C-alpha cells in the first residue's frame, strides 16, 4: 500500500510540474539556509564545552573602579589563583596563563619563524583542560624551566616529520627552549588557541630578574586565571572569599570585586552575564526559524488553495472505499516525498554554499555527514518543518464530502480563505522585518565608519619597532626623506585600541572614596599634531626633560574627576607626581560600543616602541619598503610586521560587518521564498478566475484593469504585513542598537523604504501572472469553461 501511495504522490508531483517546482524550490532554499544557520549556531554554542570537566571550570575575573569608570577585567593578578587553591577548600585546582612579552623570533637550525602565538602556563593546564599531550609526559609536561610544549602544526613546521621531543628551539638568539611535549592542534571551537606553551615558573623568574616579584604582586593585572571548583559550590560566597584574600594582601583595593564566569559561557557572556554574543545567537536562531516558517507557509498555502482542484479525485477515492485515515496518510506521504526531494537538494546546495557562507560568517564549518550532530540539526529542521506544513493540508484534503465534490458544489470556505490570507501576511511580515533589520544594521555600520573619531587615522601605518626604538631619531630622519612618507611619530601602544589601564591616580581635591579607572598611553611630543587631535586647553609636550612630569588628559577624565580649570593642577599617576599641562578633546580609542573613557597622555621616550607612519595610499608600497629596510637595519632576522590603522579600526566591528552581510543575504532569500509562494498563489488565482477574466474582457475590461484587479487583493495583504512588522522591527532594532554607546536614530523613512521595497517586489511577482492571464484570448477562456 505504501508503494502505491508513493507512486500516486510521484504522479501528482510530475503532473503539476509548475507548483511542484515552486514548492520544492522554496523548501530547498528554506531548508538549506535554515540548516546552515543552525550549524553556525551549534558551532557557537559548542565553544569550550568539549572539556570533560567543563561544568566545574570557571574563569576568575575582577572588576575595579567606582561610578562610571567601573570595569570588568578578564586578566587578574598572579597570586590569586595559587592562594585560592591553598586557602579555599572549594577550589580543587587552578591554572594561570599570561602572554609572551619576551620573545618574537624562533630558530631551529636554518629555519626562522616569528609569528608563533606563545603563552606561559602552569603545568596544571594539561590536566584541567582536555589538551592532553600526544607526545611527552602528561603528568610532567615541563621537564624544567626551559621546556616548551608545541602543537602538531608547529612541530611539523619546525621539524618536519622528525620526532620533536628533546630538540632545541632558540628564542631571540639567546634562550634555548627544549621541546618536552606535543599536543594536538587546538579545536576550532576553543577560546584558547596557541602555538607554543612555556612554563609559568620561567616567566616568574624572568619577571623577578626585572625587579618584579609577581608571586606577591596584587597591582599588576596580566594573568588569566581558571579555577576548578567542587560541584555545588556557591559562586557568590566563593567570590567574597577570594576578594577577602585579595584585601588581606592589598587593603586599599576596596573597590575590587571578583566574579566567576563558567568556562562554557565565556565565549558568549561577560562575567556579569551581560551579552557578549548570545543576543546574536538568539537573533540567528530566530532568522533560521523565520526562513523555515516562510518556506512552510508556501507549501501550506499552495496545498490548501489547490485543494479545490483535487476534490473530485479525492471523492472518487472515498467512493471506492478509501477511508479518511488512508487519505490523510496518502497526503502525508506526498508531503514527505516532496520534502525528501527538497532535503536532498538542500544538502547539495549546502555543499555549494558552504565556502561562501564560511567566508562571510568568518567560520570554518564543514558539512561532515559522519558527525551525528549534523544529523541532529538536519533531522530536527526537517521533522519540525514537515510536521508544521503537512498536517493541516492533509486534514483539509481528506475531509471533502464525495457527493458534493462530484457535483461541483465544493468551494473554499471563508475560514480556509482567511487562513491563507493570514499566512501570506505572516510570511511578508517576516520578510519586511528582515528588510528593516538590514537597513538599520547597514546604516549603523556606515555611521561608525563615517563618524569623526576625534583623530585622523587615514593612511597611517603602525609598526612595532623592537630594537629600532633605540635609534628612533635616526630612523625617523631616514623615513622622512622617502617620497611616500609624510610624517612619523611614536607611542607605546595602538592608538585605535588602548590596552593599558590604571586606578592608581590622584589629584587635588580627589574624594578618597573615588577610584577612577583611566587608560594611559605614552606619546611623543608630536603625536597630537600627527593625528590632528584638538587641544581644548593648555599646550602639548615639547620634548623637554621636564615633560616626564607633565600630563595631558582627555575631556572624559576631567569630567569624571570633577575639576575646573585643570591646567596647572597637581596630578599623580602610579606614584609619579606631576602637573596637568593640557586637555585633549575626547577621541574614540576603543569600540563605539563603549563610552569614551578617561585617558592620560604622558611623555616617557624609553617606553615608546610603536611607530606611526603617515603616507598616501597610492604611495603606501613605497613607504612600506622604506620602513621595512629601516626595521631590518636594526632588527636583522626579526620578522617585520605592520598594520594600517584603518584595518585595525574595521576589525573592531568585524562581527557586526558579518552580521550585516548575512542579514542582507537572509532578507533577500526570505523575500525570494515569499515571492515563490505569491507566484504560485497568483497563478492559481488566475487559473480559478479564467472564466471571470474572459467575461470581463468581452465586456471591455483592459489588460491594466484586470492586472490591477488580480494584484490588489495580494497587495492589501502586503500592506497589512508592513503595518504589523514595522513596530516589531523598531523594537528589535532598538534592542540591537543598545549595544552601541554611539548609535543612529531609527527614522520613519526606514520603514517607508522597507515597505516600498516589499510592495514593489510583491507587485512585480504578482503582475507577471496577472498580465499573463489578462492577455489570454477570452474566446478560448470561455470555451475551456
């Protein structure tokens, strides 16, 4: 019997090629895009969850500052992890990680490398996390302080297929690193991804040689700390206990608060559980569901609309003995067959689209059909979509009364017609929602790119000088001779994204309860003029010796400090007493998702190792060649690296750019699927009203009049959809814009443009079938009736 059902279903698909193609095309597009999005979502949600003990691992973070300057720092102090393990029974293990600030060149025999991402880590890193050694001793990953553990890719790059254990890598021509272990490359869904790991004990001894005892330093925040907790531990109580340990060693840090962020949430949440990306996940889940629903609506609408054309077939089946349950099952089989074809085509389409999708989304997703997670996503999408789109049409088609149908007395009920209209409204409401979202996101990103930052970053190249900083004046003089170089200056960090911070500041009239977090940057005497920043009070640095006791603050700092006429007032930073000599106009040195925070300019030539070169884009290659030549003159084999500040700035909004591009694609696909449905319904309407159209033409109706008549009913539904979608879109986009401290306003024209686009697209779709019907010969139309 099932074989007969399948054969009948196939005949119906072949017989009604036009409607079958529309249904299969819509479902294929919907399933393919829906599954791609859900695969992306699954990848995002899977970050760091592959560790066996992930549920009990937490990253320890610290907040500091008072009032508007309060911030959360992912990096903390070095001693807090070991002390927590020693003193608190709920902490069973701890791991610390800190960046490599010592070495940038690695050699093995005649091979030279310089782009390895190296970190210092406690040995417990390999037992807490599931990054077990595939070569070496997992219980003792570092044989001594000179050991290094490398990934498989790094091992192959350095040593080819030879056994790397025991081989020596020379760092910066002075430090021998002996390979003691090899680990598998870090998974793509890991927040931690390094090339080399060195022992924390080496780092501690190196810092001690520089006069910094990090084992007892509670003022230097540069260590990621992870704690393994006993199941059921109260996070609030533990955070209070850890804070007390901190205060026992540094009593004046009264504003310090500790937070514990679950390992499995740190990719998408901040430590205070505010959004770091989870809203994007929810949004994309919603988009996937919208696209799948739109595809389902197409099928339901066309199936129910065409039910009148199949009434006699169904009645004959009932007369010869088919029961309602059998008919219901037959239509379920028809839908399942159609979905099976769509699913196969969708998988093929996914394979084709995957490279483009990965490029746009910044992912490395692979459709691995051997992975059961893939089948879970695909199965859930297909089963849910099949159930949603098959049950109602099957019930409707199996419920006809046979005698009425054979006499031609069956007609669509008011409820059925209204149901289809509601579905069309829902379908286009979703499409309009996506159009408005695309316009708002694009406008916000354009606003960010065009907004004045308070400084000129155009065509500026940044270069880490390394040993060239000791010969800065000579190098600058040579660079300024080059035709492609307009100006040169320096600082200690990237002007687009400040990294440093301090709470150790004091000034005349400061409230002892206040602790303002400020962001210091060391600058040269000409940096303010180089970047065309504006001084609103006082003067800039001159390069004189006494400039080391001078400070320039931004407007945000002066405002939070609450002082008037700041020039000439006392100001102390990290124990260095000085005077405020100027106030610079606020400028954006971080993402526009953040308010401009207090900043400090200070002059200390020995700390400046970042060079900025102003050029003209067309002369940039010449400028880079000259800069590289100067770099090599002082740094030999060390790798030369550079970045355009425009590119660094754009990277701050890479995820938003990806969202905007994906939104545009999704909106286009949703509209395309909706239009497929409208095309089918318009064709069906024209088919059902063939006789009416013929009569109207005989009575003198024009082609434009008939086209308008057939189009008007559908356009009314689109207008209703616009009215429904607009307030929903306004609310959703306002929520999205709240992530930005500096954002656009959503104006009325956004909804007008989105609505007009929807109307134009819908009319273009409908009018094709309407004009085709209006151009038919009325004699043939009436004769066919």
